[in-house]
C-alpha cells in the first residue's frame, strides 16, 4: 500500500486465540511494520458443592493440584477429580475460553448379600436403624425367592 508522507495509517490485527492489536502510525518514510500477536490466556476451573475433593489438572509441561489452571488458548487440559468412597471422574478438554465446569462425584455403591441359614429364616433389613421393605430413597434390596439371597445396594453416606 502506498500513502503520502505525513499520513496516519490505522490498523487492526486479529486472530482467534490471540490478543487483538489496534494502533496507528504516522508515515514519514517507507515503513515495514511487524506485528506480533500474543496468545490469549484462559482459566479453566472445576467447581463442586462437594467438600474434600482432590482435583489434579494437567497441561503439557505442567501439573497442579487445585481447582483452576490458566493456560494459553487451545491448550489441552486433563483433569482427575477424586474423593474417598466416590467414583473418580477424569476427562480432557481443549481450553478456548475461560470457563467453569461444575462436577458432582457419584458415591460408590456396595452390594451386601445376606444368606440366612436355615434358608427359610425371616430376614429383616434395617438401614440407619430404620426397617425397610423394598426401597427407601437411595437404598434398594432385592429378595431372590429362589435361593433367598437379599442384595442390598448401599450408598456410602458422605
């Protein structure tokens, strides 16, 4: 582009994932302008109402224990979220903007089988001191009439 001496040229240089540069220059002689764009930085955050989570965030060349990480645009971030007696959650995201991911870990389930001997004995099931029949909230049991096994699927309460 050619302009006359003492002309002000305004310019904008932009690209997705980079900070935009806007500026102007007064042209008083032949000019070549190199404009280096800086990659934008974004924060990826893990949020949960659950207490006592261990959160490990990993990006190339960097691992951190905590609930957030700030990385350049387009960075792949892997995360692992764990807590005793809960099912660990892992995933990988590509960070293109700052955002918060809300997670809630599922509580592990345990099977409990009661085999009465003699097999025709009466079985009563109490959960936290309460006699249950069939199901109650997150608690369920199944009576197998063939062999009288009772399976209690029990959520560990946190």
